[in-house]
C-alpha cells in the first residue's frame, strides 16, 4: 500500500468515526450528505436558528471538526463559532463526554 492509499484509508476511517458520532443526534445527522461526504451548508445555516441550545452547540462543534482548518475559515462558512464555556453550561453529560473524548484523541474527517 502506498502513502496515498494509506492516507485515503485513514480519511475513510475518520469519516466513518465522525458519522458514528453525529448519528447520536438524528436532527444533526440530516445536515450532512453522507454519500457525497459534505456538510449541507445552507441547510445547516437555516437549521441553527431552530435547534435547541444543546443541538445548536453540538451542530457547531461537529461542523468545526468537519471543516477543520482555522476558526475564521469555518466561521465564514457556517456563521457560528464554538464556545467552550457556553457548552459547559448548557450541554448534558453525554454531550460533554463526547466532546471530552474527542479532545483525548482528536481526529479529522
């Protein structure tokens, strides 16, 4: 297996790991086109206003992971940024644990 194939394999594994995380939030899961492997940007922006506080926080968290790069880059795309303090105050323990586990072993699809 050459380097390109190994990197492609890693990307596929990470995309599947990511999809499994998002699948815990059915409303958010629908904001991705999993066959095309892309975030539905317009649907995402529209959905943010109608999501619960917790869903909105997790949506932005997932979008930031998916889009990667810099805060400015993803902010310009999704129009929102992730706030750790707000997350700590608003999220349930299951969502906080998911975030903590991500930071123990970060990966990017």
